[in-house]
């Protein structure tokens, strides 16, 4: 399974930990049918075939942001358990790659089980030293892969499923359309995180 970690951590991964810290009770896999309560994005309302092109549009906004932002700002975490803008960018690049891989896998195999995607702390440290221009070029390449995969998808395949076994965090079932929704939403949501303009929700504290 290309690009997928085979590890099953017993500790919360950085993203789960961060969501817990911020009191985000909303389960992110619900993006495959509902709007995001934080940023309002609702990719499930769109035709799945269009989602790859939307991801490409959104990576263009990342390119603009990364080109205009101060390099020191890009590499600085604004607070405890919050990633730097460059780390968010690398995470988005990874999500576009991993979720496209999962769409391809789910198209070719019946209900495959994929593990949690969980880069190490050291990997996130490395992300913070990446060249922003090279990183965004990689992000764009992954978004184009998602676009090609979406536009080539047989319409009957969008409802095929992939099972994401996240160990202690639960087992989530995604349709292939839902995987595309997640990837395109993360691309938008984390740009707001990186810009520091996302409003934390107050109503979903667990
Ligand atoms: Zn969102």
C-alpha cells in the first residue's frame, strides 16, 4: 500500500491530540455527508467528479499564500499543539497523496482496510525545514493526481468503500466519494489554519 503507514499507535497521533486539545467534538469523517461546522465547507453537496478540480483550485490558493507569507511566519508554530503553516502545507500534500492512493485502492479491491496515517513527530519536524516552493509544487502534483483519478472514475464506483481502521480511535468507513470530500476539505480547512483565520467552534466541546 503505497504511502500508507502500517503502524497502529496506542498514543494519540498529533492531529487527534490537537483536535482533543481544541475541543473539536465533531468527527471529521462526517465531511463525506455534512458541512464542516468550523469552516462551512460542504464538498458532499458537489458532484464527486468535480472534487479533484476543486482541490487543484485550492492548491493555487496555497501557492499564493506561501509565496506572500514571511518565511519566519511559515516555520513558526503559533501555539501549543498547533502546527506551523509549513507543517499544515505538508500535511495537506500528504492527505492529497494518501487519499488519492486510497481511492485507487478502493476502486481495485473490495472494501480494503487501510491503517491510520500517522507521520512521526520527527517527520513533522522535517516538514518544517522544507523549501516552500518545492513543497507547494509537490502539493499541486498530488492535487492533479486526485483530479485525474476523479475524472477517470466510473460513476458506479463512487459508492465503493474503504475501511479506515484507526486503532484506538475507531473504525471509519468511507465511500470513494467521501475520500475525495475529505481530501478537498482538508486542503481548504488547513489553509485557514495556516492563515490563522479559522474560528474555533464553541458548541462541540466533548
Ligand atoms: Zn473545515
